[in-house]
C-alpha cells in the first residue's frame, strides 16, 4: 500500500538537510581557501610578487653623462663629446608585430631577414641594440614610425676637431666612450664621470610612461687642459709632414717643450690616423713614437758627454785636443771621423761633431762620471710624463761596460733613447742645468732638479751655438734675428743581426733663443732617402716650425744686431760669461 503524502515528505527531509549541509560546507571550505590564498598573495608572498611585477614594468635605467672635454693651453677644444641617440628594441614586443620589421629594416638600411634573425636569436631578452651612435634627427625619424618595441637611448660620441694632427697624443675612446689610447686612456678616470641611475615605469610596449625616482645623481666628467698649443701643433704637423713625404721616410716625430716648465707644447708623429674614424688604421698608426719608440741617437749625445767633461773640472770650452789622424782602433773596432780635423778645442769637437775627439775626452774621467751624468739628464729611465706605454730607453750600468762601450756611448751608440728623453735633456741644458719632468697637463709642473751647475750649462749652450752657424753642421736651423743652439745627429738604424745598410735616423735637437731659452725642439726622421743627415733632413723642419712658434708666442728677437750689423757670433766663453750676441 502507498505511504501517505506527509510520510513521504518526512522521509525526504533528512536527505535534503544533508545535502544543504554539504553545500554550505563546500562553500565554507572554498571561502577559507580563497582567504588563505589572499593571505598568501597579500601577506606571505607580497614582496616577491611585487618584485615580479616591478620586473615587468619597473626598470632602473642609467643616466648617461658627458665625458669631460680636453682643451689646449689656450682653451681651444681638442676633444669634445657630442650627444647622439642609439636605437634599441625589446625583441618579444617587436616580434609580436613582425609585420613591421621590414618597415624598420628599411628605415635602418639593413636586411629585413637578417634583422628578424637577430631578434629571434635574442627573443628571451628584453634589450638589443638596433643601431648605435645615430644622429638624433635620423633616430627621431625612425621613432616617428611608432613601431612597437623600438626605443632610443641617449649616448655621447667623442669628436676630435684636430683629427690626425693630435691623434697619437690624445688617443681615442671606444663606442662606450672609454679611453683606449693616449691621454684619453691615461686620464680616463678623470674624464669619464659617473653615470646616474633612475627608476622608471614602462608600458607593455617598452615605452617609459613615468619616472619614479632618482636612485643616483649623475656626475659629469671633468675637463682637462693640456700644455699643448694647438697652433704650434699644427705648425709641427705641417712641416714635419712635408719632410716625411719629401724624403720618403718610414716614420717621423717632433717634440716641442717649454724650456722653463717642461710643458709639452707640441708632439707630432707620422704616419698618423683619424681618431674620428679609426677604421682602416692599425695599432702601428696609433703609437706615439715620440714616447714609445727607442733608437740610438748618434751625435746629439755629444752635448752630454762634453757636459760631463766640463763638470769634471779638467776641461774648458777652449781646452785643446788632438784628433789626428782622424781615426784609431779600439778592441778591434775603428773609431773614425768624416775627416782628419787635426787639433781641436772642446768647442770644435761639438762644432765638427768629432767622434774621435768625444771618445778621447771620455778617457780622461771615470766611466761612473759619464754614466751618472747621462742618468742625471734622464737617460735610461722614465721621464715620468704619465703617458701610457712610455719607454724608459736603455743605458747599461757602467759596471758592465767594456772599453769599447764607453767609447761608443760617448758619441751616441750603445744606448737607446726616445725623442721625449732627448727633449727633456736639451731642456735641462736650456734652463741652466735644471731638469723639469715633461708634462702634458697645463700647470702640472713637477719639482725641478739641478743636474749640472749653471756655469757649465751656459758654456755648453755657447758651444752648441757654434753648430747652428754658417760653418756648422746645423746651419739649416738658423733663424733670422734669433740665436739658436743645437746639435745634429745621424745614426745607423739597428735591426736583427746588426745595423741595416743604408738606413739611418736623421736627428736635430735645438734651443731658441739661445741667450734666453724659451723653446726646445727635437726632430727625428726614420730612414729618410735619398739624404739622411740630420743637418739636411731634420734641421730645416726645426727652423720652419720655430719661426712660426716664436711669432705665435711673441718671443722677442735676441740677435737683431748680428743679422743687420753682421757682427760675429759670440764664443762659448763669452756666452758663459753672459756676453751679448
């Protein structure tokens, strides 16, 4: 029989309540789960998740700074940094709009397939350069296309107004504006500055939509003022280049120093290169040969040999010496002059550039005295100029000398020097026997050191004046209305296994005005042809450059009476006593 309706409902009641309870329990459990998840996200993992979000939209970007400029002693720019733009892309964003890649490739003048391949290879990255160091106008034209994922970054490119004229001295920077050669490398820390850092928010296209805060203030690079005189540098480059081309030389260098401070007013090397575009040049071209290349100097060393003789107290400018018959043998080697000069005095040994005379004179005092004198003038050690890669040259310790070593060193063989060392040594004579370490930085004058009594330095200058005279080997260095002291040198070029046949260094070292020295210059030409004598190849370069430099520096003439009155040149003794020219 059927149950009554009321009984049926009572039978279903417990099942309904059980189901409702189950539903409420499930809802409560879900609520607890959601609450736990909320606590996990908002409390437990909040910092991690915030960091992950920031990684997608918050970035710390460097604030580029301009590298410090380099100026010459008169404030003329030698190296400046100009603002440029570099284009970069966010590969995932740009690949998501691959249909725009051909348009971008055309704007950048690159192959579209190659560009897409580069982006795909870096699809797991968020930054890749498209093109660096673009003209800002050209970069803006690309950005105007509004291609997703393409952005710009401000950078700086180094520019050298004087180009190859100052190339080896200044050096150059790399694409990241860091010094690679020359003074750019030596003073990189001073010039570079420190980039700043800012925190920004980017949208999904990689574009900056908000600057959040400044993490680190940018510090601009410091400027550097050199002792170099741009006008004199141009003169040296012009006239040295003419000689370099005329004599088909392999290389050439010229150094000009301020005799009173040691400041380097000009330093030129050939061959040179364009630091604004180093493509096609080689490390050989980048080398500052005046500082890094060593050579046997030849007869220009006689000035220091005879300075040692004067300092010994055994010799005066008029002391006699017999060089007859113009040659002699030593340890199986022949020491010879170009002619039999017969009886000379100390001054004539310099005037005639007598190898026999110089070597016989050194036999009258100890090897240690000669060695100490050469070391005092800076040979065999760094000039402390601070230039990267500077060579110290080679001056063997006197205790290792054989008799033939003393002889050859007396006239410039058996030791190696740089052009800068020669300039420093002649500058020491010019300033009365006081050595000034060469410097490239204006006002960075080091402590002077006396290496020769002033009396002997003045006597040596007087002797050197006879070289730059109508009858001397340096007559081509004579400058109208100015007295000049100097020495010519012609030295064999050494190679593997001995001296190279027919290859020479042509050297001239000069001081002007001789009565009150202001400038010292050294000219070195490697392997000139067909002439190879220092008095023929290098002395005219000295004259032409110094004529212009004296005018630029407004140095008053000191020899007007001689040129217009035709009075005789003073003797070494008269010069030492302060006699007028």
